[in-house]
């Protein structure tokens, strides 16, 4: 089938590797000092790598190519993980204790200063579950939307202020829910509304990459590409 996919001009490539860091699918590798697309099925065709290339060596073209394959991408990313040693075979289920940095709290106590902060909700609409939001809801028209994996709001302390504020919030779990349903719902939202931008916030665990795939595949299916931003939250609560 013909679809959008990246093309790399090796003559222009200086081997800096910035495109490799920008590619969430790990579809690009350095081969003999030059960036190379290692497999069509790893490339989603959205071009996150383009803005990072300092020599303008990468462009999006339309050509015959294999379909983007999320399973192949995840298998590549996790090829060194041994599922048998983990519950459910998912690295995201590994037990881990999180040690908090108490330096700020200790400094406040040392100076006898009482720090008081009242956190206020920045939620702009209801419902928030992607399953429950109508693709024709009035609050979606002309909106900047946030599509977030459920766990992110619990992991990141300043989630309301930094991510929910000013956006329409849609949440879901790519591991426990139906991703095909999500893709269709997001596609309908894009088709039925003049969406200004999409911000996706996911956890660092591999199974959470599904929510990114849902959004990208929905944009490709709808043939509507809007400004896109992806943020990954670590299980320790920081932004990666």
C-alpha cells in the first residue's frame, strides 16, 4: 500500500543522531555513520524526526511501504526483556519503591518557613474518560486536547497546572482498554472538530506506548495532522 513514510538523504546526513533520539518508534539507526530507516513497519510516517535534523536530510514522501506495525515496534524495544521473570510478562508491572527527595522539605523546616500551597483543579470539562466523551461534544470544537494515560496524573505531582490547564482532557489506559476503539474515537474527534493541537502524556512503561500509537494512527487514518506533542512521565514522577 502507498502511505507516508520518511526518506533520508545520506548525502546530506552528518551522522549527528538527533533524529534517532526524536524517533519514539526507534525506526532509525546509524549505519556506517549515516542515519538509516531500518524497517518500513517501524515508521509511523508522522515525522517527529524532521524538526531535529540540522541538515534537512529527512523528508516525508509517499511510496509503497509495509503498514506501520506497533507490535513489531514494541517487540524491538523490549527484545532484551525476559517476560517470564515478570508478572503478566509486562515490564510495567515490576514492583519498584520510589524514594522521594526531601531536600526542599528539610530546607523549609530549617528556615522555620511554612510553605502552603492550595492546589486547585484545572479541569475544563466532564466526562474525562475517552470512552464516555462524545466525539461531537461542544467543548471539543477548536480545542487543544490532552490525551493522557490514566496513571500519569497520579505519578506527576503538578499535572493539573502543567498539562490539564487550558486543555480538554481525555484519559484512558492502553493496557486495559480497547485500543481499536480508542483509535476510532480519536479519529472521529479529529474529523468532527477543528482540533488545534494534541498533547499526549504517557508513562515510561512499554505498555503505555499504545496510547501514542492510537493517536498517531487516528491522525493518519483521518488524514488530519495537527500540532502534536508527546510527554513521557517516569515512574519516579519526573518528566523524561
